[in-house]
C-alpha cells in the first residue's frame, strides 16, 4: 500500500517534466520562427515564389530573395509573379541583373508569371527570365522611358511670385518648373532618355534572344495583350504546372516558401 502511494508522486513528477520539456520545445520553435521567419530547415526540393507588385521603386527585397533562393540547394526553380505597371529604371535593372545571376551562376530556372499588368519595368524584369507566361488579357509591353515636368512660370506671375535660382552650372536647374525649358536643355534630356531607352531595348533583346532591330520596331511605348507577346498563354497555374512536368524538374514537389498562393496548394494536393 505504501509502495503504491509513493509511486504516484514519482509518476506525477515524470509527467510534469515531460510536459515542461514539451512546453519549452514549443516555445523555442515559436521564438525561432519569430526571430528567423525565413529559416528553412527542410531538404525537400522546392519551387520558390517571389512577388513583384505595384510600382517598382526599390529592388532590395526582391534582389535579396532572389539571392537567398538562388543559394538554397533545395530550391530548384523560381517563379517570379509580376503584377506591376513599371517604375524606376535602376530598380528594374537591378532585379533584371539579379535574375540573370540566378540563371547563370546558380544554374536555376526562373519563370515569369504575369498578372493583370506587367508593363514597362515589369516587362523589363520578365525579359530576364527563362520563360514568360501570361493570361490572354494581361497588359504588357510598354518598352520605353518617360520624364515629365511642368512649367508654372505663368501661374506664378499671376499671383505675384517670382522664382529665383542660384546655380553653379547652366544645366544645374534643368527641368525647373519655374521657367520655360530651353531647346538645348530639352535636347540634353532627350539624349538621356534615348540612352536609357537603348539600354531597355538591349536588355529585352538579350533576355529574349532577339535582334535589337526586332525589339526596336516594337519599342515605341505601345502596350500588348498577353496573347500577342509571350511564349505561353494561361491560365497561369496550369501553364506553369505543365511546364514543370515537361522539364527536368518534373519530380519536384511544389511547395510554398513564405507566400500563400492557392494554385500551389492545389497543385500539391493533385500530386499526392
């Protein structure tokens, strides 16, 4: 009787220790996930998804993700989901270069999946990928650059305000809204726009394996629908899944990395 009574506290103590250790383990995992949300300890083959959405003003987050997934041996391909009307020239070029590095240095495929709009800088980025996929109604293209300014000199005169500029060079206030632009200044800005436009054309020609003259004929800022301009037409989910099955990555298990995308979950369920 005394042995049974004495064994009960021992069992209770053991259960408490097990529960305590389990609680510590769960707390540790939660803390690890909080401090390192992008930590991936899995060794399964993956296809990563990166979103480029809205006006392209900064490339840091996208370039960082491309670098991280490029260096991750479990990531075998990257889907770049683009839904953007474009943006800055430099961030678009930085993402373009980062995509090229993933393809050339890490030998991984990058597929562009266009959303509602993937124009101007959005198309600039897509041009660097292995394959471009879009829905028939996707608006893309718009190969061109633009700079806009306003002349409010007349308005200021009406309200009795005069703009005064002190400068060290004749072109230092080029584009100033306080006065009319001179022909020499306009020619200067036009030469800058032409140079950036040429860079855009060369990037598209290199990325899509086309002659610059072929791209030049379409590089007047016009937009196109997805049906007229890309290699594969949607629906996007089916096109990407079909492409993966036809390539060397056919056995890779599609999984989400950081983002939630419905068609990836559906694709995973069909493969199980």
